[in-house]
């Protein structure tokens, strides 16, 4: 569910725009069926995804996508035009397990991870950016 019309059609000061994906929610996950991310317009109906997706399968930061714009100005992704060569790996730690702390992030830092989180009763302390 889109949070507001202005957020759904947002443009950042640096020219990035908000684009939206539709998807079927997974059982046992938050019941979202849409996810909005920032993207850099490339002209026409193309944009490059500018941040990490949490819920959409088969999409990653840097992908080039084709979108359509609805009557309310919301940009909906239709297809991926070019793969970025990146992938998004979701690490879902078990409370109290070895990956539920900073140790989980340390394990993937050497391959250039960036992490963030959607808190659902799990600590999200892994917010470092690899250099």
C-alpha cells in the first residue's frame, strides 16, 4: 500500500525519482505487495535502481528498469532491461543466533556488503558500509 501520493511520486533534490515494484507477498513475511525505491532517470521510460530492495525477488541496486506512469503520477516497474551484475542477499538471523549480532555483518563485509534492515523483532545493528 502506498503511503501517500506525494511520497509515491517523489523526486529527490539530486534528480532521483521514486519507482515502485508490485509483487506477491511471501507467507510469514510482512504483507506488503509493493515496494518503492529511488532510481536515477535515464530518459524516456528507463531508470537505474539507486538503492537496495528488501522484498522484491530478482531485482538489485544498479539494475536498469522500464516503468510506466499511472494517472496519479506513480512510476511502476514493468521489466528489468539490464541486469546490474549485483544481487541482494537477505540474511534473516535467528534471535540469539550467531548472525543476530554484528558478527553476521563481519562475515560478509569482505565481499563489499552494505546492510540495513526492516525490523521485525530482530536487532538491526549491521549498518556499516564496506569501503
